[in-house]
């Protein structure tokens, strides 16, 4: 594993004393989540009819920002 990968994982998790097993688990989680989303898009959403509408396109563009904002707001209100 490259040094840059280790630095990025340590920065993203906020923990400076990660061992190799923690890093492997983090990479496996990201890979598994990516695989799940890819399969959902390929097999689940291919049957979904999407309207050809500007409003719907705007909603899809703004949706990830809304999801992240709600998630960060939830994490902010959680007690330490």
C-alpha cells in the first residue's frame, strides 16, 4: 500500500494511530459500498423510467448535497 493511501485514510478517519487491519477494513468497506451501489444502479434502476424534465434533473443534481447536509447535521447533534 502506498504512503499516500495511508495518509489519506488516516486523514479521512481522523485517527492517527491506525494499524494495517483497520486500513484494510476501511478499504473493504468502501469497496463493498461501491460494489453495492454499482449493482443497484445496473440491475435495480435500469427498469426505472426517468421523466425527461428539468425539475427532476435539478432534483437529482441537488440530492447528494441534501443527503450529506442531513447526515452532517445529524452527526453534529449527536453527543460525543
